C-alpha cells in the first residue's frame, strides 16, 4: 500500500477537460493521413493485460545492453531481445551476427548508427595508421534523407557532405562519386524510403562506387524508418532482398516502431552486426555492472513488452497481409487521383503518394505534409497505412473535387 494516499483520478473538471481532448482526437484519427502512423493499433488487449497483471502500477526500466545476463533491477530484457531477434531475422542478419536495442524513436536509432559508425571507422583508422584529416570519417547523406542524419552529423561534429538527389528523391550516385573522398573513411547514410517522396537509395550502385573509389574504411547505415517495417514482408523476393543484410552487406539499420509496426508512441529499433559495438571502447560503469554500449541509459521496459505483444499478435502472416494491403490501397489511391486529373507520383514499392498541393483546407483536414520541388512544384503527400480503405480514399477524392 502506498504510504501517501493519492487519488485514482484527477479532479472532475480536469478529467472532463482531458476527456474532451481525447474525444476530439478519436474523432479525427482517420484523417491523419500525411504522416506514417497506423490509427488502428490493436493494443486494447495489451492495456487490459497491464491492468490484470498490475504491471500498470510498476516502474519498469531497461538499462544498457539488452543481452546482459546478470541484473537485479526489474526489467524486460528477455522480451527486448526477442523483439530484436525477430526483426533481425526479417532483415537477413545471421542468427549469430547481430546486436540491437530498442530506442526512443527513429532519430535515436540513427544516432546509434552515426555514432557507432564513427567509432567503428575511427578504430579502423588507428589500425591503418591514418593520421590528421585522413583519420577523420566523412558522413555522406542524400538531400532527401531524413533531416535527423544531418543534425546528428552536426551534434557529433562529423564533416557531412550532402549528396544531390534526383527529382523523385533517390540519391544521385554520380554526385556521390564526385564527392566521395578516396583517402578518408566513409560513413554512408542510405535512405530506404526518403522522408517526403519515399525513394529507395540504390545500394548496389553505392557499393559499386565504393569498390571503385576504395576509401580506406566504410560503414553503411540504413535509415529504414517506415519501409523497414513492411519491405521484409512483401511477396517479391527482389524487394525483400533490399533489406537483407547478408546480401547487401550494410552494417546497421534503424526502424521506427511507431510507423508500420503500429506502436502508439515513439519507439525505435536499432540493429547492427555483432562486432560493431566492440569498436566503441566504452568505459565501464561499476554501478551498472559493466560496459554500457547504448547511448541512452534508461529505456522504457514497457516498450519491449508492447512491441513483443504487437509482433506476437500480428505474426509473419499478419505482417504479409498488412504489407499487401497498404500497397494495394496505394495503387487504388493513385489511380483515383489520376482519374480526377490530380498530378501525383509514387516511387516503386512506396506507400507515399506525392501530389500537386491541394487547397489549404484539404491540407489541414488530412494533416498533409507539404514540400516544394524545383521540378515538380508545390507538393503535399499522404502516406497510406494499415487503416486506409476505399471509403477513406473516396472521401478524400470527393473533398478534392469539392474544393476545385
């Protein structure tokens, strides 16, 4: 029993205010179409389980390496490991050659990728006796990649070279060739689904440039925030191979749990080759019982339980069905827009539909993300997620016709 008696609910007027806000959110949930979140997350059973087990009144924090075996604090490390192992398998990592952690979101996953990559390359620079400027890695990232990568380069004080992108958002590999320094370690951030246009950078072409220019050391991090959730589950083998680590040879990747994996709050997944953390040379923390490879100290133990619940209630067949559904709805949405004369563009295997920007009231109603392109003009996009259906698409089409 708690030593100080507390109320189970806030005062009536506060509860009423919060309830009104909740009702407003629920009333608008299916109009949130400009950002890649599922709005039917199927987690009521999880929250009921928290109540039944009384875990809802427990503080649960995971600290450091989820693969540690000796720990006295309350934790959910076992389920964090199971989440990482399940997803690592879907990304083609060997059973005995991966390490990972659940992060606070996609940017946190990219932070681990850029930081781990820098430390990895600096270690190789020492082994190769590189000195001065030639020992310092350069971060290469497309102008269409998520803005967090450039920000992280600034935070970590890594020289960053911005690579041009084609009008549809894919990295311009010839510009990468021109800007790739032959004598300095290369840290390449590869977008598997650009933020605004949903383009997939060409890993094979990037690898060919690296083979030809031959920088002294290379680390490849994939930002697969959205596409990493569904590409492993599509029917076509050549598409699944895009995120197959043993085929593509990338070193790490970051995925957002709150996008296709349908968590209802920010959660991320970072997975890398097993040897990568060995290059961190992190100092030991005695009161945490050893070396802490993660950047964050405390992480939510409930994230691991919730994500594992999602993985187990959906399963591989469920993810395949969801992947097929979002791509089917994307094709339907694109077709309907073109039928009414709306200019729109969709990259291969993307669930992001870029279109000429509609009237402001449409942009606001559907929470559309907006951007501009020197070639395509003023744009907005929708991201087709699991909750989309024909009725929602027809409502959008009707609104476009009404506001012309």
